[in-house]
């Protein structure tokens, strides 16, 4: 019975107090016919020492390749202090700060997080996190529908330059609410939203336009034009952005004349380990006018009864525990610990650190693409500027290449043909600030060898 | 002081700067931001000191008894964190080929098997990222099931009036409407009302058992039969699974789908609000609709089940594998407990709750559903104190903080006025419970002779009672630099 | 300039306050001729990301074999909570608790540590740590000399069953203080102190006898007889013990009729990682009568001015910062963090845990020796009962065997011939609670194969 | 409450029990203990909660400004801990063959090189486990040097009166006698007295420069010449190396041997009292006497230097490689700083100290050696306050705690009455120094009008001022179970 502190004496005294003959008697309201006698199919208990050994073996069965893949999850350096502090028991083992006075640590941190995210996005308010980038996009769409009272269509323009997996998640989450997702094709030259496709929707009732930038191909969308166009259609603008890139790129709040209405995205680049896909966190910011339609927790500053500043959850009337079926979302538990880490990460890098990190990502990605496309038979696919990812094309299928590179312990990129059949033999490659010139050379050399030996 | 208030222009943490000076000016002007983002400019030590000190302002399981009802604030074994934080696990890219991550997939696969076994279900998907997303997935599967059968009119989900707010909210997110079923004074469901509600529009019913009232629904077999007869399905909200682990399985009770809050029953960290994890498990008939990704094993290696193998899946709920690192922690916890430990979870969480209930009853507290067994949690109502002394549940709760105990859940479930939902969990020792009981008694006595004092609590925390009305009225949701 | 928070503004203001033209002016008292212009021979600064990568590569260049070697450092399971808590900033980055009121955390922990060590040794007092087991033995010898006022000889009987490296350290540390170390040979059958050798010293002026148990060969010395014999000679008894073994074995305070006077040893088995040899910690306990001769910090309980219990460093008049050249030792900084870990370790295992751990070690070692000596050509060397180590003999030199086993990722044991030329072809093997039956079988199988294929 | 006071007979932390039930009864009775040791019987959560809460009762660098003179309480980069705690490093057995631990040996070798370089010395041994053991090693080498030359009468070590207590204590441990050299009122050494002391019995002199008085010994070249002429050697106590890193090297000043406190200058954790690390570095003539083990590199692989290669070594100071894990941390820190960062260490630790000194002077505090430059630390004396107000250095120090600052070193060095040795280190920001200065000023003002309050400090800590006399008189050094 690991983790159970009761002595035989305790049990006896407690049962006597309760007036029960034994512990089993406490379950006497469960119909006997339903009772099971234990869980024979579950493995037997192990000591911590045994489990440690098992998990160390399992970890040894996971390889650590040189990583040139992004496609939604990015291999950034995480300062050691981030997780040494985030896993402190007081952060790790607390829950949602319902009792504000007993949770000022978490609450102040969340307030600081919100302040950092509004600084990055140039929007007015941030919530305290959603599950991940994909579900945040789904929530942003639902929110945009609530915000855009003028629009009746619930029609969302969804570019195909949005991450294919995000589009799948959005479909799963929003389709049963009568929302129509209209795909916007991309420009085969630029790898960004096809301007011509927009004109088709000109004048029609559009609830919102999603603008991803850098988009799934790494390319930078023409956010000013797109935003203004959407606002002319009375559509809401949902920015889907990479938070690291925002240290460098124009923030959603400054897109076009009025700025995006909602910004959301995946928070993983901000100090969250790749970790096989999660836990990450979704972020969401919006203009002040929309705050009452925001899903998720929000922390506000206030005063205590002696006039001292303190922090508390606020605007809870939006949430499921008050508003129930009419809540802005069903989200309850969010990704608090990830946001704790992200906040510490942003403070540790600071203004200059995040700017330099973003710049280094971009530079390395340019260097990577330049180096790879210098190889015979490899070419760049799109001509639009990109952030830290780009698409390259080979003269033959990439599956075999990926396998051969994996044998050299290189994760070479994300093959696009599965999601975009027209992008035959294409690979989405990425370089963060972690990939130096030597890494790029290693990748290129192996690639040359493999291609050459073909 | 905020981290922003410690910022000074030009200060920077050089150890965290990439070594290369990049020349990003290559990007066209129109894409670039004009001013650098107003992130703090602080040293590494300032950051470490700031967040270390902030952390000390939290109550947490590692520092305090935290009997927050419905949340299962049990000990989070440190081994689960340490072992899940191994470099190899943290470094895995979600797009890594399966050949590179067999050790990771093995853990997920094993966890799928364990959860199926203990819930009495046939299939599991680990991907939902919290209970509420599990609910969404479960209800979406119920909906998909009916639609797949052409049963298009089933758009009504029955939910007991005591249900957690996520239940109706999840129904809405799935495009279903909610119909509340009342609860009898004995805490069981009003079966007569249920019968009235059931019909051709019934998609199903969503229950937690034990319910949020802290009692076990004794008519569950009958309810199950009635709902199934009416063509509906049964959803089990697994938030309270801690109470019955190894005693009775949702599958055996007749449920078709369940989500399991790993951050409750499987002790993954609550993290100041998450991440959670809410895997779903289903009976035979819902198997085709399970979300993806899931892990398969062919006897020698592990792989992701391909989308093409799951034509009827409700789809994806997250870009990648849900809260994978949390799943690792839950898996480690499950192996530490093993079957023997799992059974003891229900035993001792129930013993602890019934013990506190018995002692508080003796001490003159009003216990809701006093004639019933407590499960792993139970409710007291402070309505009498609120009416007679003007000291309400919130006041009691704030005063408990001064005694070093986290406030139990208050004002939920909505059914019981001025309620406190108390869940001690199995990992707390009798002495701790005794201390908590003594504190509640002393607050009751204090409230009887010095209500003003009680109402002014807390007195010993970093801040006194906060003005929540002001917070909501004069929204201050982000720091902005003082002008000038 | 990593870790320096000064802005240009700060520097200017500070220099103005000081009245210095620039920072270099602050060094104007250093004779110019001595100044160096930087440290060109030191490598250039690296970012944390770069150092992380370097250290991860270096770590990858360290193998993790299956460990059957002990010989002074033992591969025990360390509960995860030990280091997660010990490395909390408040423990990790505090110093010696000179300001008691600001260090109650460390001080109470040390008091608890002292209480645990006295419980294990059945002696009255414990200090708060010394550097390691070897230097603790040296300090114990110096202490015994101070304690034994009757003896003038400064003659210490030092059995050859004491760890050879400890004997070397003792020599380095105590020889310049006029102490005579007399070696006591061991019994070739039992592997323990040769009883006959003692009789030679009967009646002579002996200051102290060192009794190691389990001794370097893993064997249990006849502590009662030895202790009583030493006390009859008016010699002090210094017990050199393994703390894990004390959960099972008779504690020094109960040896013979009067108990050992001083107990010391290596604290590493109590939750300290092997870590290539350190940091570990030395422990030392003694009878109350000797406390004023004890080296190192000691914590005592006392009351504050309101009568509340608190903890503080005490008996500081023994120490170098007060007594200077007449101090009981020069030790100042000790091994605080290791003791923090050890205290948490002992609490986590608790009474039953440490007893069961010790028992499992013994059982596994017996199983190991039984299994190995079942192989043709391998025999047990000594017949005295042992704790978790024992000596086995091969029919040929062990160096080659060790290498071949290392290729199979097995650390097979410690070759004795270097320290004990007479123990030709002998290996000291160890099994802790971590080595299960399968591990032992793996070892045995490989060994059989290697020996067989010879 | 003590962990023992939370113990209950029969409680046990099962996750930490070995799975096998062992049958140790095989050991003969006479070897076995009769009763189990009185270790606490507590649950894992109790332990975690207990020590987490205890930790919160500490001041530390991670939570407070900690200007403890002579101790260099600078920021300990978390990366040094995280990277040194990698499983591979932690799992290495000290007897592992060198082929298995090349990555570890590479770090040690590099560190040896770096330390030699920055100290201006020829050889390094990393093994001493703290400053005091470094001193022992250094003095032992000096002694061995003289003995090797047949210079057997050199048994006297000269030590300035301001020296740290470890210096004379280490001399004694090496069998040398100590002769104190007085200090002039300007903080420099009394050269006349030195000349008198020097002679054929002189083994050498042990200095820290800057001295513990916080000033740089300006006559160092002359001292070095005099001592060497007299046949003695010079020992450099590296505790204050932070002040001169990259500015002047002990080797260039004429020292023959130095120890370096890695837990000071190289920011390894102080850990509530250790572990420290005190590598020694020597000039050409002491090379043969360096302790072992040391690491050699032949251009392709690393190995331990064999004892046989070091016939004149003073021997071993620890069973294995000293505080190896601390050496890793120091190495990581050294790489993070690099040569650029190292020079800045002296710059900014000196700037900070001189700034506080200047401000305190302005505020009317009495600064010792006020006409001198402060180095990385400096001294104020509160003798005037002690005499006039009855508020002494200890009272000031305790009151600082209430203001959230750790007390500087007090009553050391012994030369200056009622002194406070203040060392801010380079990692503290100006605002923090300003806060500290303001606190000292406000305490001075408080002491002038309400001395009683100041003397009753601290008021806000977990305990009020402790009775140290009682602690020493009525020794209570270990918990014992209450009887009955
Ligand atoms: C009864 C009940 N149902 C559902 C939930 C929702 O779970 P989660 O917060 O993980 O989304 C909770 C959690 O608080 C709960 O207590
Ligand atoms: C000047 C001086 N010398 C020597 C030492 C001794 O160093 P350690 O404590 O590492 O043994 C110290 C440490 O406090 C010191 O300040």
C-alpha cells in the first residue's frame, strides 16, 4: 500500500469512530452484484526502485536525434532554471487558485504571464492558458462566432496553410456546433493564402478569417492586407501565431489598420520540452472588447481589505462552474504548470533574449535552406519570406531519405505529401537557435552522400 | 513586486543569449515589429529569486493538507516527476518515427491496457487533455454512435442537477442540449423524473458515481437498464473514480464510456491548474468512434494506429499525443500502486472521509446526506451558521487558511446551500485529519462568540481578504508600464 | 557578462557615488606590474545552451554498467524525493547556519540528522558531517588521541582490514602530528583482524584501536571481543562502520561491555549518488563524554526568548573560527547538502525501509557469492560472515576478466592484488538491494562463458 | 514539529521497501542488533511535506540578499546543478575503469587546466574537499618541500592576525606552529614585524590577498621577496579570489601554492554548509608534491595519474576524487563565464562593494580602513553604536533579517571590534544594494531612538532570538523518544 500512512491502530480507531466493523463495510451501499474482487488484470505493485529501473530502460529505448523537424513543435533551448523552479512542490502540487489568498504565488505568476503575452501580441488581454495550440484555435473560432454578432453564417475561412493537424482538431471540436469551415487554398508560388481565393468570398457573410503566420510552410502571410480585407467584410480576424516569432514579427494587435481581434497559438516554444507531443499549452489573447467571450481562466489584480495589491481569478461568470451549459467553454483544468514554466522562461530570456532567440532561429533556417538547396537536386518550393521553417523539394520520394537519415540519427524534416498530395517529394525543414553551422553541415553532408550514392 | 517592476532598460541575462549575433534584418520591414516586446529585463538571479519567493506564497499538497472536494489532492509521488523528466523522454519530437521512440510508446500502450482493465472497458484513448476534454470526447462518441445508426433525433443529454459544470458545458460544445434530472433528498437520483425525461430524443445520461454529493448512486443498475432501454447511452464522469477503484468498475455498472481524470485518481500534478489528463475508455459498441492517436502493439513493436484504420473516429482532440508527459507520470504511478495499491486507494480515501464525517457530526456540524455512507468525500452545510451567526462557508474556508489548511470546495455542488465538499484522500494521516477537525471545531466556536474575527479572515497570509468585486469591475488583467 | 545585472546607467551612478572614473580605477591599489590583462588561456564564454550541449555529450561519454563493485561506494536506490527536495534553492543555496533564526530549516534538519545517526550507532552525539569516510576516520584518530589523556604514545592500531584508500588518507592527514599507525594483519581464514596479532600489543600503551565492520573484505569483525580487549588496554575504540549495515548489525554503542567510543564512516550509502566518487560525507558519533573533542559542527536544541523551541549551532568553542590553532579540527565548510539528502533519505525509508534494505543487501550478496562460487574455478576466500561484499578467488589473473566483463557492461568487482599482493586473483564483489536474481544470473552467465571459453 | 514527532509505530513508506522479503536471520545472533534503530516511521508525503516546509524556513541566495563577508554568496546558476545531475554522471562508480568514464575525466582535466591558467600556477589537484582541506594540502606540500630538501627546522608558519581561523588550524593539523604577524592601521601587513619573524624556522607565510580586512595587500611583491629570501614559501588562501579574478594572479604575485574555494569564486552550492571544494594549484617547485588523484590526457584519452608516477606526493586526502560532482558544477560555471565573464566577476563584485561602502560612509557609518579602496568586501564597525546605544553588531545583524536581508559576517575578522564584513558579490543588482543600504540606515535610526526594539530582533522569523548559552549549557543534541 504505497503512499498510505495508516497504522493498524489508526484504522481501528477510525472504524470505531465511524461505527463500522471493517473497511469493507464502508462500501455497503454499492450493490453486491456489481462489486469486483480486485483488479487481477492490472500488474502487481512495484517498488520505486523497480519502477525507476523500468523507466530508465524505457528511456534508453528512446533515441535523441539531431532535430531539423518543426511542424508544430520546436526544439529550443530551455534554461535549466525553468523546470527546477516550475517543479517546486508549491507550484507542482497546487491546484487552480480558487482561494486567492492561499495562492498568490500562482496568481501573481499568471498575471505576469498574461502581461507577457499581451506584450508579445500587442493585444489587451490574455487568458491563463488553454490545452494546446490546436484546441486553442478551435476555441478561438467558437469565440469569434460569439463575438461577431453581426454575422449569422458561422462561416470561418480556414486557409490550408494552417497546420493540417490543427485543422483536424478544429473539425473535431467545432463541427457539431453548426460551424462551417471553408478552406482557402494557398498560392503555389508563395506558399501563403491565395489572394484570388479571397475575392470569391468578398461581400459574403464571413464570421472570421484565420491567419496563420508563420504558416505551416514557415512562410509569412501578408497579415496587413488580410486583416484589413477581413475587417472590411465585418469578419473577425483570428491570428494563429508562433510566440517566439512575435519577438521579431509584427504583433497581431498591429496587423492592418485595426489589428487582429483574437490571437492564439501553441505555447510550446516558450520553454516547454518537446516531450513526445505534450503537455504543451494553448495561449489566447484578444481585444478588451471581447474579454467576456474569452474561454478559460483570467487573473486580475485587485486590493485586499487593507489596500494591498493582490491577485485573483476574475470574470468567472464566463466559466462552466458558474454559467454551466452557457459557459464560454467547458475548459476547467488548463495547463497551469506549462504556463508557469513559460513565464519563467520569458523572464529568463527577457526582452533581448527572446528577440535574439527569434533572430537566431531565422538566420539558422535561412542558412539551412541555403545550404540544402545548394545540393544538386534540392530546391526551394516557395518564394515568400519565412521564419524558421521552409519547404524544399527533392527529385525523388522523401520516405526513403528520411529513413536513411534517421539511421544517421538525423530527424530531417516533415514529409508533406500525406497532407498535401500536390507537394510530392517535399519536406518541411526547420532550424531553431539550437542548430549551429556544424549541425547544418552534418545534415547536408549526410544528405549529399545519400543522394549521391543513389 | 512584479517581475516587470524589477526590470531595468538594458539589463539582460547573457547566459541565455544565443551566441551568434543574428542579422534578421534580411526580412522585409513590413513583417517586422517596430518596438521590442515589453518583456521584463531582469537578471537570472532576480528571476530565480522572484519565482522561488512567489512559489512560497502558495498552499500546495507538498506543504499543506488540501481537502478540496472533487479534486483528489493526494500525494504526487516525486518519482513520477523525476522519471518522466528524463532527458530522453523530454527530447522526443512528436514527429519522431516510431522506431526511435519504442520506450515511450510502450508506456502509453501499457497505460491503455491498465485503464481498460480497471474501468471494465474495451478500448482506451489517452489523448484528452483534461476531464472536460474527455467529456467532450465521450459525448461526441455517443453522438457519433447515434448518428452512425441514423438515430438523428437524439440530441438531449440528461444530467443530474448536482453535476459538475463541465458536464453541461461539454454537452453544449458537442451540440447537444442538456436536461437536468433532479436528485432525491436521500442523494439518489429521482428515477421517476428520469423516466419522464427518457425518450426518443435521449442521447444518453452523464453521471458521476459516487456523485458530487459524495454518495454512491445505489440505483445505478436500474438507471442503466432504463437508459439503455430508451436507446440512450451512459457516460461516466470519472472525476470520482478514486472512491471506487478496484471496488466496482464503470463498465460493470453498465456505462458505455468513461473519462478518467489522471490528475485526480492517478495523482499527476495539478500544477496550479493543470495540465490534467482525461483519457476515455469505451465499451464494445463505442470502439469504432474512439479518438486518435492511439498506440498498437504487434507483439514485437509499438506503433500509432493510423487514421485510415479508424474510419469512424470522432477525430483528433490535440495536435499530437495529448498531455503525453502527464501520461508517463500516470503510468509510473499505476506501476507503483499496482493492483494491490489501487484497491487500497478506495479503502483509505473512503475511511478518511467517513472518519472526518463522523467526527464532525459528533461535533455538531450539519452533514448533508447524513444517513448515507460517505464515499471518498462528503458535504457539510454551514447554512445554520450563516443564518444564525452571519458566518458563511466562505468565511469558514478563509479562516481555515489561517489554521494551515486549504479550504475544501465551497458552494459546489449547487444543491446544498453553504456547503463544503471535503475530500481528504487516502494519503493523509489520521493526525492530519484530527488537526483539521480540531480547526473546524475551533472556528465554529470562534464564530459563535467572535463572528467578526472569523469574517475578517485570513489574517496570516501574504494578503488579507481580496476584493473580488473590484477585480471584476475594474479590470486590471495585465501590467502596463507607468507613464513618464 | 553572464549573471551580472548592472545596466550602463547603474554603473555610471555607482561610480559617481564612489567618486571613481571607471571600474578599472577601483583596482588602483594593485601594483601595476602585477596586473594581468585578462585570462587569454581560459576558453571563451559559452551560452547555457552551448554548455548544455557540451555536458550532454560528455554525459553520453560515460557508461552505466551493471554494478557489482562496492569497495567503499555502494549502488543503492535513491528515492526521487531525496534530491528533488535537497536541491530546492533554500537548501542548495544557503550557507552554514550562522544566523540561527534565519536558518531554522537547515538547523532543524541537522538536528534530525544527528538524531538519526545516534539512533543508528547507539551513541549519544553526532556531528553535522565531515568530508568523507576516509577523512572522518583520520579525524576520529586525532580525536581519540585528544580523548585518551592517559595514553602518551599516540599509537593507533590500524587493521589491514580497513579500506586501503582510507589507510592512505589517514596517513596523509595524521602522520605530521606525531601519530604512530601500527598495522594489524588479518586472519587468512576469516578475513578479519588476526586475534594473535593483538596479543603482541597486550599491555602496551595503545591510544586507540580502529575496528572496521563490515571490513574492507565485507566480513564482520568480532566487535565485542575486540572492543573489550581495547578497553582493557585503556585504548579508545573507533568503530568504522557502514551506516546501511547498522540497520541490521549491532550498533557501535553496544559493542562489548562499554560500547565503542567513537563511530565514523562513509555516509554515501544513505541516499548519495555514486557520482564518480563524491561529494559524499563523513559521519561521526561519540559518547557524550567526548563531545568537546568532536570535530565539526554540532547543532543543539534551545529556546527562543518566548520559550519556543529552536535550533542553533552549539559548542562552537571547539571550532577553528573561535579556537583557531587549538581547534579540534580545521574543518569549516562541511558536506551540508549531502547530509540534507541523507536525512531525507533516512526519513523516506524509515525504520522498516532501512532494515529491509540492509537485509536485502545481505541476502543478495549471499546469493551472488553462492552463485559465483558454484562456477568451476571460483571459490570463496574467507569464511567469516559478511554483510554485502565478499572476496572470491579465480584460478587466473582477474584483470583480463574484468575487461571482458566491462565489454559486457558489467562492473564485476574490485581486484585486490594491488593492495594485498597475497590475494592473487582475488576479487571483492558486492550486491546491494538493487541487484536482483536476474542480474546475478547475467553476471554469472557471462563469467561462465568467459572462463569456459578460456 | 520534528520528523520523529510525526512518527507512528508501524507506519511505513512501502514504495521504498525492497520487493523481496529477505531472510537475514542467517547471520549469527552476536552480529545483529537487538532492537530496530529508532528512525522515524512516516509516510512519503509526510516526509516531503516536512522537508519542503523546513526549507521554507531558510534564508538563501535563491530567496534573499546574502552579503555574508568572506563567503561569496553569489548566484548559483541552476544549469550547473541540472547538468551535473545527469544520470550518467550520478551513476558512475568511483572504481569504474577509465574507459567507461571519459566524458567525466574530460571535464576534470579541463578544469585543472582552467584553474592553473587563472591562478598563474603550473599544476593543479582538484581533490581537496573544501578550503580548509586545500589549506592542509598546501601547507603539507610546503612542509614536504622543506623536508625533501633536508630543511627540517622549518616548522613555523607565519599568519597575519586577521587570518581566517582555518589558516592557523590547518597549520596545526600539518604539525606546524603558527606565528602571527600584526597588521598596520592602514590594513597592510607590518613588514617590520614580518622581517623580525622571518628566519631559518620559517616554513612560509599564509596570506589571503585581498585580506580578510577587505583591502589589497599593496606590499605583496616585497613580502614575497622577503619570504623567499628567508627560504620560506608563500601560500595563497583563495577564499577571496573573486576580488581579483582576471586582474592579478597569485602565481604572478609570487605565491607558490594556492587553494581555490570553488564554492565561493566558482559558485558551487553552499548547501547549508557544504559541500565545498578547495583545489590546490602550485608553482613549479611544488609540482612533485601535489596530492592525488589527478587526471592526465595523452591527446586521445584521459586517465588517472598513477600513484607510482608521483613518488613525492603528499598522498591522498579523500578515498576517491574529492567532491567530484562539485567539480563538475565548477567546470560548467567556468565554461559559462569563460574568460570574458571571469574578468567581469572582479569588476562588478568590487564595484558593488565600493558602492555600498561609499553610501554607508555618507550615511554616517564608521567604515574600517576608510581611506582604502574596498575590494569585493569591506568592513563597517558598530563600536560607536554598541558603546553609545548598547546596540551591537549582532543586534544590527538580527534586525537586518526582519528587513529581509541576511546578516553580513559579524565579529570576523577579530581585528575590528563590532565589525560587519559585507560582501555583496557581482550578481546583485543596484536596487538590491540600495534596499540593503536603506535597511541599515533605518536600523541605525531605530537604534538611536528605540534601542530596545532593535535588540529584541528578529521579530518576524519562525523563531525569536535563540538562547545560545542555554544551547551550550544544557546540551540537547539529539531527539529521544519521550518515556512512557
Ligand atoms: C466531478 C467533476 N467532473 C469533471 C471535472 C472536470 O475535469 P477537468 O478539470 O480535468 O477538466 C471535474 C474537475 O474539477 C470534476 O470534479
Ligand atoms: C578567508 C577564508 N579562508 C579559508 C576559508 C575556509 O574555507 P572552507 O570553509 O571551504 O574550508 C574560508 C571560508 O569560510 C575563508 O573565508
